[in-house]
C-alpha cells in the first residue's frame, strides 16, 4: 500500500474541532463526493451486544449517485468493538470497489481502525487488513486518478450515512447457533483473559491479608474505594506519579512503610517512637500525622483524615517534608 499512499486520505475529527464545525465539514465532504462522477459513499459501523445470547454485528451501507446500492449487517461471533469496526470497513470497501468507482469516501467513527485496515503488518486483525489491501491495491492500480478517503465522524452526532449504518447494526440480531462453536476473535479472548485477571486481582485486594493491614484505603473521584486496575496506570499513579520523590512519599504513606515512630516500633528499628514534629509526646503513628500533629498544614475542608486520593495529594503537597528521609525543616523542629 506504500505505492498508493498519496491516494489514500484520512480526515480526522480532532478534539479541537467543535461538533457544529465537524457537522459542517462532514456535509461539505459528503456533497463534494457526490459531485464526483462515478463515486460511491460508504458508511460503516458495528455493534457488540451486552449479553451472551446474540453475536456481534458489522454493518455497511454503500450509495452511488445518491441512491442506495447495498446495505448489509453481518454476524461476527464473539468480538470486540474494534474487531467489528474493522470487519465493517472490509465489507464496505469490498462492495464499493466492485462498482469500479472513481472515488470512494468512507465514513467511520474509528479512524484508528481505518488506518489499521490499510496496514498489512502483524496485528490481531491482519487477515481483514490483508483483504482491504488486496482489494484497494487492485482497484487503485487500474486507474491512477482513483482515490479513497476515510472520514472520521463522532457517534453522538448521529450524522448521515454513518448513523444509518449504526442503526442497521443495532437493530440486527443474530443468535448463536446451538451446538456450533461461534467465531471468536483474538482481541475478544485477550480481553476476557484480562478481565478475569483484573477481577481476581480486585477480589484478592478486598482482603486485608492480601493488600496489607496497614494499607490506607482511599476513594477515587467516583466516591468509590480505589481498586487496582491496569487502565491508565491504575488509580494511584495518575495522582502521585508526576515526580519520583513525591510518588515515593505517597507510597510510603499508603503502605505505612515510612520513616515514623510506628514503623520503627513495628520492625524494631532504632529511633524515636514519639512525634518529633509537634513535641507532644504522642506516638508518631500515621493516624497521628494525618489527623493530630499540629505542625502539619491541612487542606481546607479536610475531614481530619484523607478520604479521597486528591486530598492526600494536596496534603503531601502542603507538607513537602512529610514521609521523606530528608532532614526536618527548621520550622518543624520542636525538640
């Protein structure tokens, strides 16, 4: 496909483009494509049912000269949303090139799958990409003036031919055939294995024997206890991972393994057990440092104990020396 790279175009709907601007651009591209003699317009989308009774569906609609020439919804077994989107692109382009048009304009809400469709390198959807590359390369080779354009839209806009393909995929229902093993994609198997590992991880994490009896439980922005996840670095690192030393202080606080009297007593480490900050003689526990020590600055509306990840973040930001091995600042030396 490298030979025809200049004749394969992508129109991305970047985040900076507002919805109304994108609709105007989609309308312009659609109108311009219709004005080209012997051109076809394709809309593709897929649907993955929530239950386990029906198959995933890939749908494609092809129009030529403003008239519907082809529309079909195809069952695709057990698959992910990206799998059915790629399959829908394969179906739409395969039918489009059969009309020998001068221009193909395909509308999709997944530009990443559109790019992957013309990438024959090794990936889970390589077979589908190979079909697209074979069909397009033959079609492009027959006429140097032929072009194909992939146009990115957004599902929530419910725009034109793409929304028609979306509706076609949603309304189609293909139950699994009893006794016949369904088609299962590699991405679907990988996702199921990943979800099973995550569920087991979170189940184990709910036990104090697994996570540790001194682990500081905090809530995320949804007001639910933070649980381990593989997505985006998990719930903790996005808050505390901006600087290594700050992240280390947060980890010490959450795990309870920090340079404080409570930890020294637990592991029989030499050093003071009372709070060296406030000088009240109180045991220097994590609870004391978070709730009671009068040498520490507490954020506004602090609940006497950090409840959210963001509250602990602000607490450590305001007290830059807390839970670190650095020497105490002059203002923190009471004794």
